[in-house]
C-alpha cells in the first residue's frame, strides 16, 4: 500500500499558519521594544520627542535645553551691560539697575552652569551676534542717551525672556530645570522692576515688541525729555533670596546622570 501524500495547505510552515506565525512574531517584537518605557512615568511613546534627553532628574525637553542656553547667553552680555551701567549711568537709578543686573546674572550664570554640568549639556561661551550689537550700541551712547538706550534695550530683552521662563516653569518635567526656572523668574522680575524704576523705559517700544516679536531696537524712538523727573528706586528694594535648594543626592555628596537621546 502506497503512503498517503500530505494534504496541500496543512501544517504550520505553509499557507495561513505561516502568515499567523509571522504576525504573532511581529506583535511580540513591538511589545518587547516598548515595554521598558511604558511603565515609567513621563517616558511613554507619547511623552518623549526625538530631541528629548532622558536624565535621572526627569526628561529634558528641547524647550528645557533652549531655556538653559538662553540663561547662559543672557549672562554673557547682560553682565557686561550691568557693569557698564554702573560706570556710565548718569543717575543713581540707572547705576542701581546696573548693580542688580550684575548681581542677578552672576548668580544665574553660576546656577545654569552647575545644572548643565549635572545634565551633561554643553553651553555657549560667547554672546550671539544680536547681543554683541546691543553692547556696541551701548558702547557708543553717552549721557542721558545712554540711560535711555540701556533701560529700554534691557527691559525689552528681559520681557522676552520672562515669557520663556513662564512657559518652561509650566511645562518642564525636569526637577533641576524647574528649580532654575524659579530662580530665573525671581531674578528677571527684579531686573524688570529696577529698569522701569529708572524712568527711561519706552513702554510703547515694549508693547510693539510683544505684539510683533521683533528684536529690541538699536535706538529708542521716543526719547524722554532731559527735564523729566526720574524716580529713584526704593533703597530697601534688594534682590529676593534664591529659591534653589540642592536635591537630596547633592546634599549627600552624590549625583548621577543618564543623558541619552530618547531615540537611541
């Protein structure tokens, strides 16, 4: 009796069985690749973008990284501008504003460099072209014109940074960035107040800047009369205390980072 040939289409290695096996293997591979992340808060497939870095202090978004760079850049040009105002300002109010800029950005620059070091993030060491142009404008101005240029340009720059700080503070999931945003908020608001207290801020230019998003102008379009009274800042108005508190691992003398692109 001859052996019976196999029935066509039966068996796991043929027909429908082969298709089902391939689909099951593909599904298992997808589940396995996502599993290490889906059980961790803030690191699900919808929680990280290609520019987000995973760190032990929480995800570091592209906006967080841009914020750290902006804080560093602010210190690179506003520290020299503050020192210059202390020397060139023609009124006590302008010189006081310069002192606040020096003190505030010296503190913030130290903070941002410390945070970036713990997150393994590189920061610039040179001011940008637009910032250099603002410093050149201030270098050339003299007397009351200098006071007007200093107060308005710096007030416009701080106003733009202020909105970035608020956005970062509201959205960040990184604890180090959150603490830095608290300190930046306090410091920038202090600078806005002392700049306005000089009496030289062009609020029309500030309004136009907020409406158009344009860069601070190289010249103040509506100069203040030299005979206009200049309000003196409150002598008791000093820098608020910083809100930064070192995290537990820093207090214990330990720190750790895991700075890896989310796409890797």
